[in-house]
C-alpha cells in the first residue's frame, strides 16, 4: 500500500461495493468494506441447498456486459462463464405461447393480425426510432402507445413492463426502456458463471484481501457523518473518503444531522420484489423468461433458470417473481402462504406439472430493487460526489439510464473508484 493513499470505507458489500473496493485495493488504496448482513453479494446472495448453493434471486450474464466481463477476466473467471442460447415464452389469459420468432409472433392470437405485424415492425425499428429524441422527458406510455397502438399497449406492454414498476410504469421515462432494449431480447445468448454468483463474490473478497483490503460482514453502519465518521455498534471508524452503496432511503436513516442536510432532496420511490424459488423434478417449458399476463397469478413472470444452467442435482430451478412496494400486503405476507398459493397457481398454468413434481419452495424478499424514475431524471440525478463532504454515492439511482444489473453496478464502481484515486489524500474534490 502507498503511504499517501487515502483510507476508504465502503458501506455495503453488494457487487458495486465489492467491485469498487477491488479496484481501489488494486490501486494501492487502503480500503475496508462494511456489510451489515452476514453475507456479501446484495441481490446476489445465496443459500445452501444439499451440498451446493443456490441464488436467492435470478441472475445472468449478457454478452454485452463489457464491464462485468472485464472484471471476471481480472478475477480469472471470464473463461468459466458458460454460454447458452435461451428463448422466451408468454402466458396470456392462461394460455402459453412461444415468443421467439416471426412465426411465433404471427401465431400470437392475443393480438389481431394487423397488430401482430405492427408489433414486429416497430420492435425491429425501436432502437432507431428512439435516436435523437428526448426520451428522458417522454412518458413510456405516450411513446409506446403511439408506436405500437392501443391494442399492443393494453394487451402486452402495460402488463409486461408495468410488472417492473407497478402502476407508475406509464410515467417512467421512455429512456429507461430504450436502454434496456440494447441489453436484452426475447431470443438471446446468456451466460452463467461456473460455481454460480457465489464464486464471483468469493473471488472478489479474496482479491480484495490479497491486496491488503479488509472485508467485514455483520458490521451494520449505525451512523454516518459527512466528515468520514462511520459509527458501528462497538467502534467508530474515521476514513478520508466513504463510498456508500446503500439505497437513498437507507442512507437517510443512518445519516447524522449535518450529513442529512446535505443529502439530495430527492424522494425516489423504490420497487421491491417477492421471489419464490421452486425446486422441480421436471422442467417447465424450457423458456428462460416467461412473462405472465392476466392469468390469475400473483406473480408477474417465471425464470426457468435450468434452461440456462441445466438441472442442479436432478432438480430444475424456477423463479417466480412479483415486483411490489415494500409496504404492500404481499411483501409482508408469510412465506408459507405465498409458497402455497403460488404453487397452486403454477400448477394451474402448467397442468402437465403434478403436485409431486414440486419438491420444495423457498420465498425471498428484497426491499430496494429498482427506483421508480420520474420524468427528466437525468437533470435531477444526484451527483456521485456529495459537495462539502467526503462521501461518494454509488446507488441504483446513479446507474440510470442504464438497466440495473451487475454490469451497470461494476461500471459505476469503476467510475467512483477513479474519482477516489484521482483525489490527493482522499480529500473531497471541489
């Protein structure tokens, strides 16, 4: 470590915090990661199952994830990513449809013939149609309804993408969706690291510690000051710079009075998620991603993880999810009730699946998955460096307009780490 390097505390041990700490440690900066829970990874946390581990929430790597893939290369894991071509299904009004080819679209009876043709043409041209437009100031509903027509919006798009943001989806800037289309498609090559995302988290921790960095779990920050004072349960740390990866509402709860007065005056609502992980004795449709629309199910979609990873010890892993606010009744409902009801709904949508084929169901929740962005958010986006403090913000609100993903989190981590290393002794930049 360089003797003149700033001491940096990273609050939060998710992928953004770990990637930032890794970058700083490699640059010779003394860094300490403080994670409040007993496990690193954020939304990439995992749970034991038999003799292995499973992710609580679904993840995949896209070929366009340049920042994540570069990080995996540094960790010696790039070659361990297994790539597979995946497909998409669609469940509308209780009926299952493949949704991968032009022929599938022509056979997609929930839309009329002319609407199907219009849907296909607009989807092919959508990236081009967005260029040169101020999509940050354009409502998603106004843009998509105008392009696709009322039938496609009301039948598919509003329920499909509204699942991500709830009833506010139509008001979300169209820029977010336009950016998302650059990363995803219905038929896509996707990847998954050997050993799962636990292997990535473990490799990051090992790399940080090998460079002299410190990684602490079970160390929630109780109070944070703008001058780099970090209060834990049994000690107080002082850092030249603090990188905070907590969602803005969580940061406000731990900020001292002086820091709270300097935080961005931006009350962003957040969507959380309720996620059920099914261990099945047989596969479902073989489609990696299947939205579920107007089909009497509480969940918004299904991710058949085994379509990407293969069966795990003879079992097929399927995630069912519902994005919802953390104050909703569903978010606070008991695990057993959610598991029982969602199992019944899954069996009804897949009559070839018997109750005996469902070996186990686990329910997991996360309160802060995605901010619900207001129109014109680019001009209101809070700065990474908080003026007058030693604090740098690296939150999901700072990845916009990119899609919230491990790739965008790594990109943000690289940006924040570069700001720290460019500052002499970690002093706040003017």
